[in-house]
């Protein structure tokens, strides 16, 4: 195999033996920590609900997940005496559930116990150079594909979409801290794309051995910001993001002394170690290069395409209802009598929001919202609302800016005249970017 193939091979696998020179004996604490880290990161990198793992494509991954779920539930019930819904696995979108913390504690306990037993039976070993190299490979690839997934979901703004019509009319005081974070990120697609580009840059650098330390530094900076945001805005991904940050720290740890000497103490630094593996057989070299190319090509591309098509479907070509838009109620007639727009009248409509084909929202005069499941019959120009009081409304458009809805809700005849509110009327949308500002515009 030529030198270029050997160089490619160096990216996929660590050295099976030292290339030159004797290895220094590791300190006891370093060897013990490596044993602990090996078990912990292996457990954390294997398939689990809510986490990204390239082992997930292996047959039997779901069975492995099921075994761990059973173990964690048993620990939660019998070791911590928990009961009720918190002991049942169900998808909630949160990565900080009680069972998530129990599972992470199980990983820590198992890693600690394994490291203790391992240390007792392997006291004579002087170093773990080869094991450390394989562990770094596992951690950097796991971190890389995770950052690719989160990065692409920002490069194609899916994680933080631009605030929808319902958010535009929601009082700021009604937002949760997480809702504030989602909307301020989504209100600037350019910043969201930049944040995703930084995550993707870290992911790309982590794929290659020679840029691993730089990739770890970039990733650590990005992830530190993510962790702080998650903690400060109560985003339920605290546990996961903290572990990802620790992965980046683990990867750059061997070179921190050199970086500190160079950047802080202004001392010369020795070159970082970039020696690669040497495989003796041709088939192993070819297999390693093939696996590397497959990994580097498949996972990022698969992630990018999956998220792009989701973005194209949900954002670029969304399915919208016939009444799509935000409408201000100009006239509200109940039982043939016009009802004035009094803030104390909780039965009078203030706004109508139709953003989703299966959901229509009505805001009352006190700004409370009522959501109805909606079924449109375009041929009849009617919409059926269910969820509380069932209603059937016929709609018509006197012109492009106005809408009339007439029907019966709760047995009461209603005629509602509405005016469409253009989203560009919102300051958040129309303010735009300005190079020159004579005065701050902070409303």
C-alpha cells in the first residue's frame, strides 16, 4: 500500500503498536482514570433513546436499548423507591427525565466499579497507549456525528424556525425561558446558520486525526455556550450537552499542557503527537481505508440530506390551510347583535389564527387562547371545529384582505368579520438590518 493509503488509514484507527521509541510509564492516577473513561464513554456511546450513536445501525440496537430500559427502571423502583409516571419510559422530548439521570448514574457506578476491578487485575501494565488511541477514536466519531446532526439542523433552520404567527401575538410574559431562547434564536436565521456552521466545523475537524485537537477546541467553545444556554434557559438537554462538552474536553486534554505553555506561558511547545497505526496485512489496510471513507462520507451526507428534505417540506413548501393567516376581528355579531370589543368580555373574539391545516386558534378579548381541531371542506367553503364546543363555519372573502365567518358555536349563531394582518406589520419582521444607527432602536 502506498503512503497516501497509509495516511488515510491513520485516520480510522489508532496505533496497534508504537511507531518508534519507548513509551513512558503512565502514572497510577492516569491509568485508573483511563480505565474509568474507557468504560464510561463506551456505555455512553452505545445506542440509547434520545442520543445519537453510529452503533444504532447495527442489528440488535433496539434490543440493547430495551435491556437498558429494563435495568434503569428496576434501579429507579428498587434502589430509589420511585413510583408512578417517572418510572415509565415514554417519549417526551426531554433528555433530563428522572430515568435519564438514573441511567447516567448507572453508567458512572459501572465505570467506577469496572475501573476498580480492572486496576486490581491489571496492576502491572505501564501504559494504555493503544487503548487510549482507540477510545479517542470512539469519542471523536461519536461527538462528530452528534455535532453534524445538531449543526445541520441549524444550517437548515429546523431546530430554531422563525417565530410563527401564534408566537407573534403571544405576550412576552407568557413565554417560558426555553420559549424565549427558541424565539430569539429563530428570529435571526443568519445567527442560527452561523451557530450551526460552527458546530459543523467542529464535527469536520474531529473526523481527522491531525485536526482532532483543533476540532476539540472548536467543539468545546461551541458546546460551552450550548451548555450555559441550556442551564440558564431551562432547556431539558442539560445532561446530554454536558456530556458532549466533557467529550470535547477529554479529546483536548492530552494537549492542554502544551497549549497552556504556548498560549499562556509563552513557552515553546513540542509538536502534538500525530503518529498513526501500522497494519501488517494488505487486507486490513484496505478494510480500514474503506471503513473510514464510508464513515466520513455516509454519516454527514445522510444527516445533511435528511434534515434538508425535512426543511424543504416543513419550511420551504409547507402545507397550509385554506384560511392561512392571522386575522383581527373587526366586527363580532352574536344572535344578530353586534358585540363591542370590551376587554372584560371573555366570550368575544379578538383574533383568529390559522397556521396549521388541522388546528385553528381563537384569541379572546382577554388574550386567552382557545385551540380547535379543524377539518376543512374547500369545495363547500366550510371548516368544522372540534374540541370543546363543536362548530361549523362557512367562510367567504369579500376581498384579499377581509374574511367573513358565519356559523353556530355552542348553539349560538355567530357572524365574524375579520381583517387579515400582514406578518410584515410586526416590528420583529420589518425592522431588518442597518449598518448605520444614529440612535439605539431598542423597543
